[in-house]
């Protein structure tokens, strides 16, 4: 398991990436995320999203389900923006599901709700039903 130095100079392990699960549904790759996306977990989420996007054959559509996210900070936003940029480069459509109130507010305040296609439910995101354009 990877580790990084803590402030005292010692080593401590990253939290496991149990917060994200990747699966296929109706031909769409889905990453469900739960818990807090912050300094301690955002690098793992970024790596996992980039891994999914850079598979030998990237998905046509990637849905990141944020319904189970209780907290989202600037490093979490950065992970999503990096994934969005890479998805665009690869021609992959990146969609988000409607996040919980706190993360939804952060996306709104930063204006990133206009940068992503955000759907109210996972089923709508998978189907690609009505969502504002990115």
C-alpha cells in the first residue's frame, strides 16, 4: 500500500480506495463514490478515475455517482476537473449524478455545476436523459 510522510516526518498509509466502486451497467461505466473527498482521499479518486479513462479501450460514457459523498473540498473538485479534462481529450462523455446537499452546494458555488452534466438519478445518468449541457 502506498504511503506518504505525515507532518512529523513519519510514514502513514493512505486511506484505502473503498470509497469508490467501478462497474458496468447498460454499456456505461459507473464509478460510485461514498464518504469524504478531501486531501486524504482525492488523489486516490483521481487515480482511479484516470485509470478507468485510460484503459486499453476507454468507455464511451463514464458516470461518477456522487450521491454517497458527504463532503467535497477543493482537492476533490480538482480530481473531478482533471478527470473531466482527460475524458474530453479521449472523447469520453463524463456525467455526474446529483450529489448530496453539501457537495452539490460546492459545485454550485464554484460554478462547476455548469461544467459537468449533472443528473438527478443514476438511472437518468446512465440513460443520458435530460440534463443541462456541459
